[in-house]
């Protein structure tokens, strides 16, 4: 996933979603082109929007993606969690 700022993105995923970062030190040292943020067995690979990694999307954009997370609580508790982390909800919850 292309991002504008690797450090800021890793911090967000760790703080808000409890992710762990893989490869951050290698990326900081210029030895690896991506940083992975892990959520259990799942992960996102983050890379600077300006690098040359070949992506499948025709026109990848910073922050672009369609992701779904399973939340262990109620929709109201998810909303409260996001708000407490200063995350603006653009839309939703919506019916499935």
C-alpha cells in the first residue's frame, strides 16, 4: 500500500489497530523497500508512494485500499475507539 509517510503510518497502525511492524529497522537503514504491519496472521506492506515497486493497481494512490477488519466488540465500541484515537469517520457504520 503506498503511503506518504512510513513512520507516521506505522505509528497509526500500531496505536489504533494494535499492529506490529516488521522490517522497520531495515527500511530505516535503506536495506529494505517496504515495512510490513501485521495483524495476527495478516499484514499490509507499506511503501513510500515515490518508490518503484510494481503494483497491480493501474493508478495506486496514497492511502488507497479497501480493507475489512473484524472488531471483537459492538459497532458503538469501535466508533468510540476510533474517536479516542482522533480518527475521523467519513462514512458508516453502514448496513451490510
